[in-house]
C-alpha cells in the first residue's frame, strides 16, 4: 500500500491504494470518475485514454504510482465552466458516436492531437494518429470529420476536408 | 496482477539497491510490455523498479560522432527530436512507427531493447546500426547484446542506461506490420557507413533479431536494390504463427530489404 497523490481535473487527490492499482482503476473505483472506460484491458482499443501532464496515455497500462505527482485530465475535466470542449460539441454535431463506449477515449485522444500535433491536421494525419482508438459501431468517417472541424475551430485554420464544408455526412 | 511493491528511484545507485533488496525484483520503464504480461499473470515479480525518474537515463545528445540516447527516453521523444532527425532520420521514423500515438508516449528505447521482443522495432535499429548498449556496469556491442527470444546478455540486475549509435552515411527501414497488433511481421533495417553495410531483420527470427551476412556482402559491393534481387532467405530459421508462415516471412524479408534500399534515409511502413 502507498499514499498516492495527484491532481485530477484540477483537484488535488490523495488515496491509500495497493501498488498494483492501475491508473484507470484509481480513477473509476476510487474517485468514481467512470467516464474513462475500460475496453480491451490490453492497450489496444484506446477507450481508457486520459492526459497525463497534457500527454495522452492508455490508463489501463499505467500504474497509479507512475502518475503520482502528475496532473491527470479525464473526459470529466474537458468541459470548462459548463461549456463543452469544441471537440465534444463537434462529436455531437457530426454524429461521431453511436453506442458511445469508445467516445471518451476518442475525444481525449482527439483533443490531445489538436492541442499538440505540430503540423497541419488533415484527414490522413488524423486517421494515422488516431490509430490507437478503435470504434466498433460507427466506423471512423464522422470521428475524423469531428476532429478536423474542432481542430479548425481551435486552431483558427481552414478545414482541410472538403466534404466538411458542405456538411456532407454520407458514409 | 499478483501483488508487488512499486519503487521510483531517483538515481542508478538507488535502483541497484532496490533490486538487491527485492526477492525477485524487475525493472519497469514505459511498462507497455511488462504491465500486459503482469495482467496475464505470466510473471510475478516481488518489486517493480521504475527507472523513468532517473535523470541520467533521459535525453538525447550528439557527442564524439555518436548519437547518444538515454534508455528511458520515450519513442515519441526520439521521433520528435531534431538531433535524431538530422543525424539518423530513419531512426526517428522507426520510433514514430511503433505501436500507436499513446503507446509512443510511454514506451522507451531502453525498455524495448532490453526486452528483445522478436517483433519489436528498436532491436533491428540497434543491431542494424551496430550501436553500443551501455549498462550500469559495462558497454556491449549490439552483436553481443541480443542473445535469443526475449533474451539479452544482461546479467540479473543489470540496467541498460543508454544506447550509443554511430552515425551512418545512410540508414533505411522498411516494415510490414500486422494492422491488428501493430507489431512488425517482418521489418528490415539497413545501414551503410563507408563501404560497410549492416542488414538487421526483426519480426521474423525464431531467435529474435538477426543479421543477413549475404545481403550485407552484396550491398557492400553494390548498394542498389538490384544487388540483392537474386538472394533468398532460409525459412528454417524463421517464426511461423497466425500472422504469417515462415515461408511467407522469408519472402517478405527479401521484399522489405529491397524496398528499404530503394529509399535511402527513409522509413516505410506497409500494412
């Protein structure tokens, strides 16, 4: 057992936990932040993506001790002042989810990509960089569109996917 | 996972001490191989010693004609490093081709090298560039370091602290990967320094990463794809699994080696 302290969504938290506790277990079971989902538990699917000091990570493959002293952001911490993050809005607007299970991970991954990717975001880049996030119902077209739209809004750039300009949503 | 005690030492001396005090301790770096292994209860270490908080195991520098990379440096840091891009662009590209974005944020060059997974990317660069593996007690040539499947010449408790890459004239990498696991089914790293050529193959060997002396000889004489077009690889020494048969891997090695040489300085990923 160890006393683990970290900042989660801007709030300082401390809990006594087993050393073998995973970050996702700490978030869901100790802090009751159940927005982060456990999908595959094998580092494949990306449902559990959170930000650790602003960098995306699969929280099913991080020990709580590895995140101690750091600042963790989960899907619950993305909206600011009651206002959804632009990517959350874009997911709704572009119908980028169906069952919603993978959505927290998709949005955390997409938000980090928009915030940190050094180059231009286009469809190819988004598809390559989002490879670690699997969706088993909608496919990826609308997820990519939502990320490109939110990316353009946040970065103040033009949308590079021509199908977005006409709001086309065909598969 | 079976219970264990987690340690986060700040110096190599502290890490050595934690290892010697543990009943059956092991080192943790990015954890992207070790933690999945522990979840499957395939290992039960008493102590996990996290080496990523040790400052001297971090960072990238150019010194004395070598590119020196701290063992706990993440794949993403190697990929994004302007120094790596300038000196060995194929190594930067290789790091950027590992797993996915989130995995690259956590996994480290030293962890991948010390683990010597037969499908990992880094062992092919370490062997293909003739790098030197630096540990807390000695320096080892890459030819002596990789011993077999998940096996290296490391002694119990020996910590890989840094990897020194000589800067080649040309390096290139071509990989054919499983789109599901994102691991290489076959990947070939080629480097040329003066007239000396090294060709290292990962993903395919029944004993892990290995070199192809025949290909090296042919490319030393003539560094063009045509020079290796007639060469074949013996499937006897290769892995056969659900991704590919040994015969298919043998053919892929030939194709990936040719494609690597076709695009000097670049990395290509096929899936």
